[in-house]
């Protein structure tokens, strides 16, 4: 058709659609309001600590760690008491007696004063006391056991702190995944709602998109609850009166190579040292049974003074004595002690052998688990990447009108599940490395 000169050009169909869209968008009612992330996260005060800071605070504040330190002090006191029996003792005594009157003979000689006093100074020196020597050795073993037991308690406490710490890191990853899923679902809902208001979309797509958004919000809220509980668990281990948060980076010590891990674990693991110390103490105690049959010799020296002497007891003087004691019969006491100590040594030996066997299996399995979880972590991360890519492609196809939003919702769910699995795989890898470090004795 011929075009008339000077006439006004009619707008193209595409431009008309765009103008309609602009006018509709201006009239679109606001989408349902959603709670702000910061407000939804809660207002309870938290303190953020690194893993090293958390361990240091646990060792300083946890009741079990503090009691273990007190046990060391108590063992030191018992050792001092045992050593005191090896050293000389010096005792002084004094007495004053008041009589009603002086005691006189018929000839008037005073044989007893109305006021009488006496003083003694006694020095006792243990010369040959095998039982005391054995007691000192047992007290030394008790002190060594208290020290390694404190190290074992610190190891168990460090493991509890690290696991609680990693639990918060995991829940933080879950929150990140839930946040991304919620944001994606919100964008999809906004688009579907815009299409519906603009007369292009349909109510079914709008309802589906909003339903998926609400599901993601529920999961985000559950993740926030989980992280608060994990923070409370860490605060309980640290004996803190407020919630404890963590930093995302969790540096762990390097793991040893597989060839030296077993030997290193036997040398450095605190729980194995406890069993070795217990066995050494039980063995020494059993060997010291002979001291119950041996004689013991004590030297005593005494200086004395009194107000009135006699032919048999002068006013002042000194005396020395050697006292030898020979234990002949005790009613079976020493036989019972020997049986008890032999049983204690056998029990300690069995426990140590079992711990060493378990240690070997634990170390070797820890290495194998680390390899397997690393393989799973690689696959999970790749799955998460592909799921996010599939979700992006499904969204593009839906916006282009090539598919329904069922494909978008399904892709979003798969992406959310894949990110959750990746977070779980990361936690499994960290936990596996922690188990390896604990098995080899390199943590804490």
C-alpha cells in the first residue's frame, strides 16, 4: 500500500508491547513483604572467635580442664607428704605440773617440787625404710598420671570444641545455600507475578512460584535455628555466658604421612600416654612388694631437761637409740597386697595392648576415610555447579516462553539440594581431617 506523504508513522507491534509493559509495571501492587535478613537473624549478642581462640578459652574456663589442673596440684601435695617420711623429724615437748605443796622426806629433803616442769627435744631419722621409698615412687607415678590425664582431658575437650566449631561452620554454609535458594525463588516469583499482573502469565505459575519461595523461607528459618543451637553448644563447651560464633576459615594442623603416623600416634597421643603411665606405675608398685617384707631401721636422739633430777634421771642430758623392726607375720596382709598389685599390672597391660591395636586401626581407617570424603567433596562441588547452571538455563528458558515454571521450580530444588550436599561434603571432609589429626596425636 502506498504511503501518504506527511502522515504520522504508527508504532511497531514490539514498541506497543513495551509501552503496555511499562504502564502495567507502574500499576503492579507490591509483592508480599519479606522479613529483612538482619532482623530475622535475631538480636542476641554473639562473640566471634577463631578455632585457636576457642581452644584457648576452653582450656582456661572449662570445668573439666580446671579440675584436671587441680588434680595435678593435689598429686604434688601427696608427693610432698610421701617424701616427708624420708626426712628427719624434730619434735619438742614441754610439760608443767602444779602440786598442792612440795614433797619432803621425813628428814626434810625435797623430793618433789610443787611447781614441776620438763622439756624434751626428739630427733628421729629414718635410716632404712624401704616401704617409704616405695611410697614415694607410687606418689611420683600418681603425679605423672595426673599430668598425662590432664593432657588427655585437654585432648577430649579440644575434640569437643573443634566438632562444635565445625558444626557452626556447617550451619553457616547451610544458611548461605538457603539464602541463595530463597533469593532465586524470590526473583522467580517476582517475574511470575509481574507476568500475571501484565496479563501474560497465569495464576498457576504465580502460585507455584510463591509456594516455592515459602518453602525456601521455611528452610532458611530452620537453618538459622540450627546455627543458634550450634552456637549455644559451643558456648556450653567454652563455659561462656553468651553465644559464640565462628569465622569461616578453619585452619587445622598438617597431617603426617601414612608411614610415620602410627609410630607418631603411639608416642604423642595423650590417651595412650595415660595407659602407659598407668602400666608403669602398676608394674613398679608390684615390684615394690618386697619392701613389705624388709626390716626398717630408725635412729632416735633425745635431749631433755627438768627442774628436779634424781639418781636415775638427771636434770638434763641426752640419749640416742637405734630401732630395728622386723615384720614376721601380718595375718596375710602382704599376700593380699601382692595379689592386688599383680592384678592391677595385668589389667593395665591388657588395656594398653587393646588401645595400641585400636590405635593402629583408627589411624589407617582415618587415612582411608580422608581419601574417600575428598572424592565425595569433589563430586558434590561439581554437582552443585552443574545444578546452578541448570537452574539458570531453566530460568532463561521459562523467561523466553519455551517451558513452564515447573522446570524452573524443579531446577531450583535440585540446585538447593546440591548446595546442601556440597556443604555436608565439606563438613565431612573437615571432620575426617579432624579425626585423622586426633588419631595421629597432632591435635590439639
